[in-house]
């Protein structure tokens, strides 16, 4: 039995995915969420075979969910299901540890094929990206990329996402079950690492990086 968690902030889409995948013999949905932070917590608790994750979600975006899941559950393989066909998204998702990347316009047959390929230990890219071979992507993924964002800890990324969504330090502290002073420290550290001076620059950075819708 292949166990699967669905992470997408569109409930109607999750319902459709659940119905589609559970009709396939051998597939079992064991959890779903529309929030990035909850997705990492679900994976850590349930240890699914597959996580199907959207690229842009509240709390943490898909790339940060991938980073976190790779640390929390090495056994879980990740398939990104996204509306973004931009090469930069695909390369970064694979570089962070995703095993598959599909567009939301993909057919149900292709999604099922992707799950089976990834469970078998192979990488899968949607047919819409087939003009760029897996070898080419793998070559780009292997390159060292200097990015200050990579210096952030998982907690600093969580604080960044929530702050960019407009949550106060007190709200972030409650959401993450940590102290307000701890949030302030994480916020100061991430601002320093990213060379940001104020909330406006933080918001602009989050938008430019695609952390927000």
C-alpha cells in the first residue's frame, strides 16, 4: 500500500486529488492540509511514502516544505504539483530534493504514473516539460548556487513566511508555539542574513521570491 499526504491550499483541488488517487488500487491518502507548516508536521508524524505538494501555500511554500521534509522523513518522496512551469521553480524543487514535478494541467493518468515512478525510486517530470531532459535538469540541480536564503534555518524561514503574510510577532509566536522574544530573535537574524531593513523590504523580498501568492 502506497501512503500519500496531499498539501494544497485549494480544498476543492485536494478533494479531487483524494478521490482520483484513492480510486487507484494500492493508493491510500492518510492526510491532507492547506498549510505548509502543517504539511511538514503531518509528514513527520505519519511518515508517508509520497507527499504531493503545491509550490505556493500559507505558512511555508513548497520549496521550504521540501527542505523540511528531507530533514524530517528521508523515506518520504516528494512530488510537486504546481501551476508554475518556470524552469527556475523546477530546477530549485529538484535541487531541494523533490522526486517529481507536474503541472496542474496534467492529466489524471500522468499523476498516477508519476506516483508509481517516484515510489519505484525514479524521478518524474511532467510531459509538458519533456523538451528539457531529466539529465539536463539533473546537471543544473547539481550546480552550487550561492543564495543567502539557504543560510536561513527552518525556523527563520517559518518566521519569514508568517511575517510576510502580515502576522505580528505575537501571532507568529502563538502559531509556532514559541516565545515572542524568540520570534524577535529569529526575525532579526533573518533580516540580517537577507540584508533587509524593514517590513516593506521583507514583503518585497517575499513577493519577488514567490513566497506569497
